[in-house]
C-alpha cells in the first residue's frame, strides 16, 4: 500500500459513518436514520459531492454493512468507495486513507468529516480548502465558546474557566494527505485521539483554525435528530400531486406493478414496461413539482424508452425532488383491477417502491380496489392506477417556480 496519494488538484474526502450511533436512544444507528426525506449520511455525502473542489471519496461504515449501505444509498453509491471501519475513529480514518491512497488520480489534500454533522455549508468547505491551498497542512473549523465555563468537580468546582482561549472543534478538517497518512502510520498512543488534528499537532505540524458554522451541530444524544429535522423542514411549503394512468391487458406481455413482476395470464401493453402504478406515481410527483407529466420527460415517440423499466422514471422523479431541496412525505397508490389479486403482494410492492424512492416503507401505501365489474377494468380489459403524493419544497423554490 503506498504511503501517500499522488498529487492532484482536487481534495479527497473521507466521510465517517462507522460508529454504532446509538447514543440518540433510537434502535437504528443515527447515520442511517431518515432525516428530511433521506438518510443522515446522504446529507453530508451530497454536500461534499456537489463541491467542485472535492474529488475521490471514501465512505467508512461498520464492518459487514458495506452491501447494506450500498443498498440504502442506491444511485448515490455509484463511484463511491465504501470501506469497513475499525474499532476506533482513528482506525476508521486510516481505513479511509488507505482506500484513497490507491485511487487514480490521487489527491494532495484530504477532508475528514463526520456524517453525524449532516448540515454541511459550502462556505465551510471553501474556507478549509482555501487554507490548504494557502499552504496550511492541517485545518480545523471552529466556533467560539459563548457560554460561561466552570470546573465541574473537585476543590475547584464552580471556578470559571477563561473561555477566551477556547474554541469548539468541528469538521470537516482538512489535511495534507501525506502528512495525515504519516501521522496515522506513526501513531503509538496509548490514548485514542478524538480527532486527527491532535495527531498532526503531536507530529509538530501547526493547526490552522478557520471559522466554522453553527449549522454544523452534531447529532449525538436524544432529541438531536428531531431538532435537526425541524431545522431542515422549517420554511418549506407542502405540495400535493395526483396521478392517473391506465393500460390495456394483452397476451404475451409481462405484468409489472409497482416495480414487481406479477405472474398472470396477460400483461400490460405500453411503450415501456407499462407499469401503470409507477406511471401514476411519477405523474403525481411531477404534478406536485409543477414539472409536467411523464410523457413530457419520457415521450412514447422516443425509441430509447421502448421496453424500459419504469423504475428509471420513478428514480428520475425522486431525483427532481432532491435537486430542488425537497422531501417526499407520503405516497398513496391505488391499483384498480379485477385480477390479479393485489393484497398478497402489497408488502412486496411497498418494499420495492421504498427501495426505488429511498423512503421508509411507513411512508408508502399501496392498496387495490375494483369497479364492481364495470368499465374496462371491470371487464378485465385493462388495469388503472391512481396515486397521490405529498411532498415539501423550500419556500424560496416554490416562489421561484410559481
């Protein structure tokens, strides 16, 4: 394994998500809980990837959870190095460094960020990268201590501590890649450092401080997740979209509903795979966004969509919500048909939609009804579906789109 990455223009990044994450009091690790419509880890991941100064990235996760994380992230996992962490923060960072050291092209600098700090402002990344570009080898964003501090025990309990020389440390911290790799390789302990800047300072490297941001609070204890949710969803407007679609049943076609292939004597006819439930759902999302309908984005006259899997259309619609800073709160799909029976497959359908949309199943409803043998669905000539979607968009986005 090389001792350092080759020099290049972009900074590499290590995103740490390898802890147990259970101090919040929730049974699900904090880094994979849903926050404002997407996993906690995805917030910082998206922020780092969107920055033009950040290149190759390693996501460090608990050992054995690599495949689960890829599944959770879906398309976000493409091009991302996911590596198993160690029993301490130090060992997890080193695993990320070693994974990035062999990347081509390499990077002169590396950012190390905690996924439990999901609100990552662009300005903080700019300040850290700017200090590195100016020659600093170790950069730490900090906030001033504004509360009065006192000693909490012993004979000096209650004695005020001079806060003028203190600061609160945040991430992402920025480093010269080779210097950080050397510090990890040479660390002998015995204590475990709480961040990497301590390791470089022990190696004789100066620590440069840049202003952090109050948004970079960490999700640590009970109530933090809920507080962050309130911050992220404040100033958002609720939108409701409705979609409807119908396709004819024919022989010789596969039957797809909600992204699940259903054994049946007939399938639905259409230019794509004719998944009528997903088509209605896509129209509902696009309607809530006021971005047209499925046909305007995927016209049936375009041969590239011939036989296409409709999950691609649904993923696109969900990406449009994310691109506008929104979140999907709830999905309700109703399938209208005499046959096949939907009830036994509802659970599978909900799970598949949750996977495509990267939502919790609790936010997705799938149900079915008949038309009492009236009309084309009642005669078994076709299947119809309707969908209602509730989502939220930032107020400024909603105003700009109106």
